[in-house]
């Protein structure tokens, strides 16, 4: 019989116990277990089966003086954004030695004694979302996710609160600032490419999202401990991102799954690339041409996985999300109603709470809840 896990319980502590089974709160409903399994095994299996893979896009060509080379890069990014909503990007320009330092300082933080990490604990109930945390069960299934995390705003620098950032390791702040600065350049480049892909001016999407001054970058360092029953658990449940773009750096351990053509596809780890998702915000602005990809995170028995998800988000109330006028026509009318970014978050949270309430009511009445996937 499993012991009820308190809100303060960390998954890391559960993983360090000698239990060969996970608490029932972490066991996913049967209807969520399609293509669920050990991430390391799933990658091998899909490679052997010849399953279509997330495209790899080289963005170096966008800097070329040759128009054809530049437009070939735009076309490849556009195709991936329209057909997949996710891609590996190569030649992104962030130095590999810097990425290695990011991995090092992130790992060092999670290697700290628990009492040190708890000094940075967040408090979701009171609205303090930045800091060290574990996911609460505010979903339709009532299940928890097999991860701990650290979350904070990382850019623009004039809006960050360094008191929420780890002081140990000592170089965390310096390394993360360098990473933010480099990644912000990549975000601008990707938004330019995606703008041109919609036959707009290169700076259009970035301008609509708040520009250099107001487009926010928030980082969530996800820590997925080894899991004794990876065929029953999820590191992160299925969702789409509310962001415009999400960048993912990882420690070389696979775990990302994306939903395409009615199946879950497990992403391999490709050296010297970053993964980038299209989020809800760009799907709305592109009137559905770019896809906000449904994705989730697998766990495994053998290796700790750490991933850095960086969300590029517009300011909550300054920007109205709507299909851009330039791409709305009589033949392609607007598919989305205008809303601020804050309203979009509220709508998603409302739907999630409705689904959770319906699932709880169904369980109370002895009925099996529907899947939210």
C-alpha cells in the first residue's frame, strides 16, 4: 500500500527510497498510457521501427547574403512549424561551452542537500511561482508528475528578481545571464524566420509580442529522477505551451514525446542542437498555420534527466493575441477570438479546472473519467 504524499514531498526523495513501485498518485490513468514506457527503450524501439522523426533544421543559412540560401532556410523552418510545431535547430549560435556550463550549474543545484534547495521553495497557493517546486495535482486525472523543478524569469534583465535565483552554485547567476543573452538572440532570429514564412516583414512577430523590451523569457529547469515504473508514470503530462516559442536544452537523456499522426513520437537527443516548440501564442497569431504541439515527458529507470525549458512569452496585458490582419482573408477567416495573454492563461486554467472538477465528480459517482489528452 502506498503512503499518501504531501504537497511538500519531493520526487527526488521518493526516487531515493528502495521502493520498487511508485505511489498511486503518480500512476497515470490507463487511457494516458498509449506509447508510454521507459524513455531509453522507446527511443531505441522507434529508431528500429523507422518511425518518422522530428525534423532537424539548420538555421545558419538565414545569415547568408545569398537570397536563395536564406529563403531555403525560411522554407525548412516554415515547413517544420506547419507540419510538426517542433524541430531540432542546428547552428543556432549559442556556444557549446556555454551550454555545458548551463548543464553544470543546473546539475550542481539539484545535487545540493535537500535543506539547501528548500530555501528556494516556491508557494503556488500564495502565488509565489518562482523557485524550487514540485507539481500539484490540479489536473483532470488527479495524478502527480514525476519531476521536481526550478522556475524563474531570466530575461529582460531589468525585470528579473535575483533574490529568487540560486546563490549556490556561485556561478549560477553569471552563467544563466550569459545563456539568456545568447538565447534571446536566437529567439529574435527564429521569430524573423517565422515572420518571413508568413510573408510578413522580418520584425513583425517580435514587434507584436512586445519587442526587445517586453518579450519575457522564463526558464523551468526540470529534474526527472530515475523511476522504478516508467511505463506507469509521466515526467510532464500532455499539454501545449502557452508561450510563443519554447526552447529546450537537455543533459543528453531522452524524454520528450510529441503527438503526431495519432501516435506519440519520442525525440532522440541530437548533439549540438536545441529543440524548439511552437506555442499557443504563435498558433493564434499565425491563424493556425503554425502548430502548437501537444507534448509530454517520459522518465526512465537508469538515468536522471534534466531539461531546461525556456518560454518566450508576451507581457500578460499589453499584447492582444489575435490572428494577424495581414494573413486573415475571406478564404482564411480568423479562427481565434482576440484575447490578452493573461486571458488566454485564464481560459486554459478554467478549462483545466473544469476537467478536474468533472473527473472528481465522476470518480465520486463511480464513473471512469474521460482522458484529457
